[in-house]
C-alpha cells in the first residue's frame, strides 16, 4: 500500500509471530490445539454447571459466566491469527482493526469486573455465612453479571472514542498478530502523548487498582480462615487460593502491556500470546483441576453423554 502525508490508511499490515513456513506451521498446530481445548473445556464447564443440580450456587453461576466470557474472548484474535499463518498478505482493514480492539477491551474489562463480583461472593460466603443466601441471591448474581458487562462496555467505548478521531497516514505496519491500542496509537500522524496518558489511566491504573483490590480482599479472607481448620473453612481457603491464581494469571500480562509507556519491548509478542491465547486456557484448567465437585460433575456429564451415544 502506498501512502503519504495526505493519504489515509485504510488497512494495517500485521507482521505476525514468524516469517518462516516451518515455524508458522508449528505455531498453527500448537495454537489450533490450544484454541480447540479452550472451546471444549469451557463448553464442558458451562454444560456441567447447567446440568448438575448440585452446582446450583452463586459461585458456580459466576464460574459459568466466566467460562462463557473466555469462549468469547478467545474467539477475538486466535481464529484470525490461525488464518493469517497461511495468508501471503496479512492485512486487516481499519474497521476490522477497531472492531477487534473494541471487543478485546469489552470482554477483557467484563472479565475483570466479573472477578471482582466473584471476590464479593466469597467475602459474603466466608464473613457473612448466615446471610449468604439472602445477600447473594439469584437477582443479585444477575445484577453483578450485567454490571460486569456494562463496565467492560464503558471501558471499551472510551478506548474506541479516543482512537477513532486519530489520523493515520502511514506507516501502517503493526508488529504483532492483532490490533490493540498500544500498537495502533503509535502509528497515528499526530502527537499522542496526552492521549497515551489518558489511556494509561483508563487501562493501566484501573487494571492495577483492581489487581491490588482483589489481592488484598483474598489475602484478608485467607487470614480470617487461617485460624479455623474445619473442613468447610479449609475448602473455602482452597477456593480463595484458586481465585488468587486466576487473578495472577489474568492480570500479570495485562499489567505488563498497559501499565507502562506505549513503546515496543522484546517480550511484547510473547506476553501478547499469553494474554490472548494461553490465558483463556488457564481458567478452565485451574478451576477444574483444583475443584473436585467440578471434576466429578464433569465426569458424570461425559458419562451420560456416552450413554446417549450408545443408545
């Protein structure tokens, strides 16, 4: 594509992860396995929670919604990345780039707010057990989930509103496999220092504040549970540890990407792969491997499905 000072960029060229055909083929197979497992594992979690009456509780309701968000989130960048491994011209239109950026922040923001809702659920269950069923009822659960989606939508709209007015007149190469504000804003034909600062506050500081809030809340719950060695409290502590692991897995790459100046660093692509491809894979693995109820219920669902297949 030719461009100059008076020519508007209509597409962005994605440089991708690798240039050699052998490496591209290896990455295609690897990420296809990851993507397939993410879809199947999260679908299994949703079906298990939906079909098993023993899992009819707010904690598993939030977990099913988290699994649904993971399915949506992992469908933003991996499918196009897999297709681009075989494309000669890895380009994405300006409109598709903005759309990808929008949904990336929409669903990512919704997941962050949903994790806060899950922390609230654990706080009430541990600190206010006698009032748990009345405080965290079905209506409150739905309200928290809707609030998480609205929060993610507002966050994403702010990002897009800040990006769309920017002029792009070249160059148009993104040294990555997807569009995000940290790469796109560097290609704008204007001074973006103030805009980067606003985006840093909207993304970086908000992410870091939520990360600290979740760590402090779960840390306080673990301290409260430490003195009680009963089976119920031990199970609650194990659940809190699982949530802490998820918080680290989700927030670590996001903090690396958004809590720093929008400049290129050697580890950017590695962290981006973890953030968009590996992270949605970790949620079902961590929750299922550390939760015997989910494992048992999933086994029953698969066994029932096997019986149906035989009939």
